[in-house]
């Protein structure tokens, strides 16, 4: 989305905001546009090689490197302090030990294709790392850095067992701003996929980074219906999404991916059959009409009808003291359980949440931190 669209969105007349609005992703973008603009300029700037004393933050001291005031005029307070304490001049390259690098939880990419990383491994092995990765300091853990751009280069260096990575330290506040910057960069390079989006958006919604699909649509400048369709892909097992990531987008766009999801549901969530379908698409010459025909064939068969409409073998309904329907608990076959309840008193809901999370703790893939500080495992 262009900056003009963001500007129009933020210039609307507003009344007093609710707490939810004040802490939303849109609020973060609106309140600190200068940081975002600075970050975009920094990561797009062609870095100038320079010798810097050290990439590891040292105790507060007067820097021996003179940093022109103009270089830090629009920087955040944390970034400015870090630069002054470590003698780092913005837009210069330094070398950072690989052991000091960490995954940015707001990186827009989720899937890293082995083939893409292998190409970089060969390239770096034959020459060297010519393009720096972009990092931001972990201010709460001095000496460590989050990788905000260049995840594949970082992984390639690890494969080659390199000790250091060439890096550019940028001022990118973690959160919605760093996610949008990462998403925009990947989209520009045509590297961002709808499958990365499906995985990341689901996590960010669960953690409260985004309040709704509508907010995602507003921040990224895409249709709300498109966001909804992409989020629905998260229903598919991650192993199936990973297979589709490797297929060129001209063969596996959103419409066809959505139909693959429909096939998976109509087949009774048959992973093996859906994997075969995905492989046929990967082999080429498998238009969307053939996928739809496969769905129709399942729906028209007696076995398909049974699979597409599973019947619960046990059901428990719940009602509130005033007689209002509160929801139900259903079990299907040997391994499926559906629970849907609403309108419960908060203390009952919280107690139920704790019980469920405790029972399923070994299967949790994200940290369900009630304070919203969880991150992908």
C-alpha cells in the first residue's frame, strides 16, 4: 500500500478512541509514521561499507566515533542511545556473530524453501556475502539482534558454518510496523506468498497484534474478502501448505488454493488424497476447473456425502441459567472434538480456557501468553 493510502486512512476525523483502538495495529502505524518512513528509507539505502569498533553493545560510555547529529535526528530514542553507546553510524555495515542473531517474530515470511536457500549457499560459497542482512537491536537483551530482512541469507550462512554475517543495523520498531515493512519488501521482490500470509496473520490475530481481518486489510491495502480467503487456508495442515508454496504462483494462485482447501474438506480432511491433488497441480496442466470437478465428484458419491457431512457420535448442549443456548460439545469418530460456547461468565470462560490449555499443553505451537507477549515457538 502506498504512503498516500495510509495518509488518507489516518486523516479521517476521529472521536475519542477505545482502549482496543488505542492499542491496535493501525494505532501503532498512525502514531509513529516517522519511524516507519525512516525504516523504509534505511533498508532501501545502498549501504556503505565501514569499519565499526564492535557489534556487541558495551556499557554506557562516550563514543570514540563522531556521529553526525543529522544521522540520528529522526531516530527512535532506543536506537539513538544504542548507536551512541556502541559508536555505530547509521547506514554502515558491520559483522555480527551468527550466534547473536534471532528470528524476528514479525517477519512476514513463514516458509523457507530448501531449494532457495541452497541457491544462496552455492552463491555465497563461490563468492561471499555481498548483500548485508538487516537487523535491529534486541534492546531488552544487549548483544543480540533480530533479523528483520535477509532470513534466507542468514540460513545460508548457517549451512556454510560461517562465524559472522555482514549486517546493517536499522531502526525498525518490532510490531505492526516491522511486519508491514517485511511484507512490503517481500511483495516487491515477489517472494511473499499467500501461504506465508495465512500462517503469520493467524498468529498475529491470536496474539492481538491485529484486532481483526479488517484491520489487516486496512494496514496492507488489500480487500477484506481477500484477507478472509487467505486466512481460511490456515485450516489446511502446514505440510500441505508447504507443498503449495513450492508451486509457481501462476499454477497455484489464491483461487486454486481456496479450491484445494474445499477439496480437503469435502474429502473428509483426507491429507493423502489432497497431497496427491497438489502434486498433480505441481506437475502442470491442471486448471482450476479440474479441481472443481474433483470436488463435484466427491460430493456426488455416496462415500463423499458421508465424509463431507460428519455425524457426531456424542453431543452435549449447554444453557445459561436464564435458558439461553450457550453452545455445545461434539465428538466425531475417534479423534475429533468440537467445542463452541458463548455468553459464559468471564470467570467460567477463563477457568475453561486454563483447563483446555493445560490438557493440550504438549501440542501448543504458539505461546498463549495472557499479556500478549507470546511468540511463535
